[in-house]
């Protein structure tokens, strides 16, 4: 794996939905010239304080988001003076509202989320938040369902992770690792520590992750995943992980003074 970032495919708006038309609706806005028309009942007045900036210059991932009810949202489209038709369509948390005047055929389109290329930013941001915090997608889905908050399906979450989140994490890690190894290659008397964490205790492990740490800075400098089918028996995985770590350090010109590691008694002569 190289530090070159993987080209990320564009995420089309037509994401998988249990019902792509769910949330779609149309409504007729009453004519403001009608004698029964009451502006107070047609829209909610919004008072904006002087310190609120309408056009935010913050990056999308740093912009505040809110939970907005559909009925309140549609109120914003009641201020048009002529009779108009309003239709909504949804992709996950992303909703588009289109308004068409039935008198002059004027059209207006509004999106609930910014678009990053062709990807709804909020959908992708929610997947990233779930992935990065280690939260359960299915528990979050239950919470959203209880609150009637719209959400995308698990397949969409996995597609976000596979095409966007995981490549970004790997790229960030490789870039940081390159910087750490470059610094260590310029140092003398480097002291390292290593150990294996397996997926199960004892000798029934299927795979394990061997971590190497710079003990002076307490910084992880390398991770090696070893599977049992590569070494034959589980107690050989730790030695194999260590060998791979040392091979990488040698290739990057890191000179060690000493290394602290744990070796199982059965692996001493292996």
C-alpha cells in the first residue's frame, strides 16, 4: 500500500432507499389575493439577529446542522403570492424541494444539504461520524426511526466507508507514518517496543495485529496484520509480525539501539 490517495468514486444521488419516493409530496399554496388568505397563518416570521451570517464561509464539516420538521420547512414556501405546487424528494437525510408557480411557471429548487461534487454532504458526514466514533449503525438507526428522522440504509453506510472514509483514513495514516519514520531515520539510539493483539486469547486466534511503538515519544510507528494461514500456527503470528516490522524499519533506514518485545516460550526456538 502506498501513500498515494485512492481515487474516490463519485457518489450518485440515486442512493439505495427502501422507498425512494418516501417523503415526496405536493401542495397547493393559497392565493394571497384570496379574501380568506391570512399571512400570519401561512408562514412563520423569522427574526435574525445582527450577528448571524446568512452565507457561511465555514467548511461544510464545520457548519452547524439542525433537526427541522417537514411541516416547518414547507412553511418557507408559503410566502409566494401566487398559487404554486411544491414537491419534495429525498435521498437519505438529503431532501430537495421544488416549487412551481401555476400562473407564471416560475420554478425554484432548494436543497437541504450542500453538495460535495455530486454527494450530499450531510449523508456522508453522518457515515463518517458513525465510523469514527465506533458507534453502532443499527442502534443509531433505531433512534432515528423512533424520532422519525430520515436516514439511509446500511448498504449506503458501507459504501460511504468503502469508497470514502476508509481510503481517507489509510491515506492519513500512511502520510503520518512516513513523517514519523523519516524523523526516526535521522535519530540515533532509537528504542522500540512491540506486541501482538490477537482476535481471541490462547492458541485459537485466527489473526492478530502486531504494533510497533517508539518508546521515547509513545507513538505507534507501524501496524502489521498477520493471519494464521500465513504462518501455520497461531503462536507463530507474533514472530512474523515482528519480522515484518523490522523489515520495514530497515528499509526506511531506522537504526535501533534496542527493542522491547514479548515472546511466548513456545516461540523461542521457532
